[in-house]
C-alpha cells in the first residue's frame, strides 16, 4: 500500500468482490482478496494475543492500520 491507508469505499469494493467470488465457490481467491483489506487494529491486537504473531506475519494479512496505530514494531513487542 505504499504507506497509504485504504479508503472505506476501496475496502467495500474489495469485500463485495470477495463475496462474489465466495458465492462462485472460489474460496481461495476470496480469502486472498479479503487479506488485502487492512485488518482493523483492535482485531489485529486480539489476533496477536489469541493466535500469535506467526499467524499474522505468515498469513499475508494487511496490517497497515495496526502499524499506523501501534507502530511498525508492534508485533515484536
């Protein structure tokens, strides 16, 4: 994302496309698209505590909003 936060409109367009793909039975493509939408910081924090840092790092999630709120090193703290 080059340091830019995604607008709500951009997020909704992506999520609508992901829902369309899921409806077509394209689960892998849908999940990959969903992972491009920034995970809300509160959810990223919960996921870090409940499933661990490795899941977030290796899962390919967009953590740009969490990094903006908590700092770039938040996963290692």
